[in-house]
């Protein structure tokens, strides 16, 4: 059973940066588009960004365009989310999954808190 494990979250001040990582086990990783998703308290989970299987195409939610960058290293079975100029409204649990997501691959996520 393939697994996705997120890491890199934490507490950061507004305007700060964090880099999230998602490590995938199994041999399926490089064949799938991958996405980062987030769920803020009291809100539905939403797509933040996704990247094609080869890394050549990316797409972002309007709320993070110009601030977040998704990338992947298929040799390391890892997808990243570089988050800059963080805002309090970016506070959420961040998850990775394939794109479109499948229930099987939801992990524990990593908490990001943006607060002064």
C-alpha cells in the first residue's frame, strides 16, 4: 500500500516562509500528478496547488498564486510546497495526495500556523 507522509509544518510569523515536503512510498509516485491541499478550522479541504507527473505543469489556487511554489523530485519520490509571504489565512493542516485526490492516500497532514 503506497503511503504519503507530509512534514515541514510549524509556527511562523506573517510574512515568513516554510517548505513542506511529502514523501511517497511505493513505485507509483512518478506516474501521477500530485497536489497539495489544505483544511482550515471549520472549512472544507481545498486544493492549493498541483503539479504534473513530470513536473512541467503546475496550477495554483488564486489565493496562493505568486506566493507558493510546488515542485517535485521523482528520483526522491518527494513533492514540495515552498510557501513565502505567509498570511494568517494560510493557517491550516496541509496534505498531499495525488491529483485528483483519492481517499486511500490521505495522510495525517502537517499543521501550519501563521501568527504573530
